[in-house]
């Protein structure tokens, strides 16, 4: 006969006893309080259309989470379950609940709570939310762990982490027990024993890596993979830590090292096996440190061993240092060594002499370029010519620089300079003074035209039509190929 407007409840109130706030709310999980309050409001509203699906949508919770909440309040005696299909609950008055004769609303839950308190003794008092979370592992349809297995799990956690661990940190292990169907004491003991070995082992590895903390769940899983799946002994894993040099070592980096070792050996490895493997890889790691580029891999080690079969170690390191200056890769080092071997360079001392000559030659050719106002890169043909002038013909730097002044107006100064020096060789001119006297005499003989630039006789010599030889991709150029690959400007 009488009713409120459908929107009236939005502006109404829902009475909540202070007793609930003081006695039940502090220990209850926040999500469970939300469910209880929402259900209480619906009781006053008397909404016939309210069901589990609607409640799930309104509260942004799963139906399983809502069911867990009502089971919690059922154990606390504040609701009574009327039916399961569909889920239906009757709210009990909080005052009525406290005035009624004491009774155990859920004997199984009370026994579980007592066993849970016994695990922690007087050192820690669990609150209601923590107890509810542990009991969820018993009641959750996806887990259904027996209470005794949950108690065993919590004892295991106190054994490895002490009594102040968080219940949340135990949940991944509870999930693993369920996934492995460890629902008997014996089966759970096997899983927990394996977990303890992984915990202790991964904690020892963390300490070797310089970290004083408990291992994470992900780190324990990696340790289990290394030991149980890949067959590494703990001693082998500790030995592998020796390869985690530079930066901040991590389990992920160690995982890559062990994976490479496993792939190359194809069998379970002991500490001695890993030590032999590390000894074999140490020259490669040293090579990569000198180069400052590249990472340890099967391909890198194979490349290094190929170089080591042909060259002494100190020659390889010398080549690595040279390539490091230009940001070269391990492959660049191999190319440089091949170039040196073709030149007959087979020792560190020979390579260092060659490098010094190369650098001095570069500086000299740049000086020639400076006289001509050129910023061209140094070419292999120029190196060939300067080697001929200073080596085969025995000309001094001073004489060559003086002759370079006379070639400055030529269209192709370098080949023209070669022609000038060839003339000096034929005339046995060996000093800058002799060259200058010869230049003056030649000028008088040629009767240079007025306005002809100094140093230019006006004659077109064959050297001016000299076409330079192309030395593109010549492997004998010390680091030219490295610079071309890196697309940088500068000298060869």
C-alpha cells in the first residue's frame, strides 16, 4: 500500500552499530567490510533484484571474492547462509549476536585459527585479515588445500624467514602447492623441502653477489631451474658467479651465463666443470674488456679461438686496443689481424712498430695537406707514395715539405709532388737548400711568364695528368675499414 520512490534510498542512511566498528571492523580485511556494508544497505532497501552478479558489478569484485567475504562474516556469526544456489544470506543483528549464548559459528575455522596461533606463539598476533587470507587457501575452489597443509606451509615460512614474514609472501608458495596437487603431508613436504633448498641456495648466491637480503620468488624460481632442470650443482652455480664481473650482477645475468654453458656442454655441470669452462672463457672476457665492445657468446668465443689459433695472445690484444679507439667490433679485430698477417706482422712488437709508423705517416701526410690547403682524408695511395719517398728514395721530411710548396698550385698536388721528387732523385738533390737552388735555376731557364704564381713554371708536366689509383676497400689500410663501417670522418 505504501512504498518509497526508487531513488529515495540514495538519500537515506544505513545504520551501522558502533559495536561492529569497534569489535569487528579492525580485524576484518577492507574488501570484506565493503561487502558487508553493501549487503547491509541492501537489507534496508529490500531490493528483490539484487543477486551475486549485480553485486559483483556494483562493487567491482569477482563473485568468488564476494563469496569469500560472506564466508568470513558467516564464521564471525554476523550472517547466516540460507542457500547456495542462488547464494542467499541473512544478516544477524550485531547486538543480538553479542547477547546470545556463545557458540561456535564454524568449528573448523575455529580449530584452524587455534592451530594458526600456535605457529606464531606469543611472538606475533595475527589480525583477522591475515587469518582470513590463510583460510581462503583452504576454501578457495581453485586451491582447496587441507588445513594441515596450510599450517605446514606457515611453519615452513617461519623456519626460513622468521615469524614476521608477510602472509602475502607465502601466497605464491601456497599456489605452487595447489598447482602441484600437494594436498597430503608427504606431497607438501616434498615441495616445501625443495623450496627450502632453493631459498637457501639462492640466498647464498645473493650473498656472493654482494646482496644482503632474502631472495625474491622470481630468484628462487631461477635457482630451481638451474639446479633441478638444468642440473647445475650449487658449487657450479657459485663458480659461475665469477663471470658476473662489471656493473651490478643480477640473477638474470647469471641465468644468461649458465644458459650459455648449458647450451655448449649439453650436460649437468659440477663446480669443476664450470671452473674449466670459465678458465677457457677468461681470455675471451679479457679480449672483450680490452675491446670495450661485444658480449660473451658462443660466436664470440669461436671467433676468438680462431684468432688465437693463428696469432699470439698479445698480438690479438694489441689489435683489440687499436679497434677500441674506433669503436670496432670483434669482427673488426679479426679483419685487422688478417691485414697484419698479410704484411708479415706476427708479433706484438712488430705491430706496435707498424702502428707508430702508421701514426707518424698520418701526421706527415696531414702536414702536406696543410701546405696545399686540403682537408681530404688520407688515402692508401698517399701512404704508398710517402713510403717510397722516405724509404726507397731516402728523402728527408724537410726536402719533401719544401718540394710540396712547389706542388701547391698543381691540380693534383700529390702526384705532381711525386714527379718533382723523381726529378730530384735523377739530379741527386738531397737537401731543401739544393732543391731551392734548383728551383731558382729552373725558373730562370724556363723564363716564366709575368703573373705566373711563384713556384709554377707554367709547364704542364705529365705528373699533373696523373690519375690516382683507387685503393677502395684495400685491407692493408690499418683502420680505414673500421672508419668506413662506422661512417665517421677523419683519417684512415
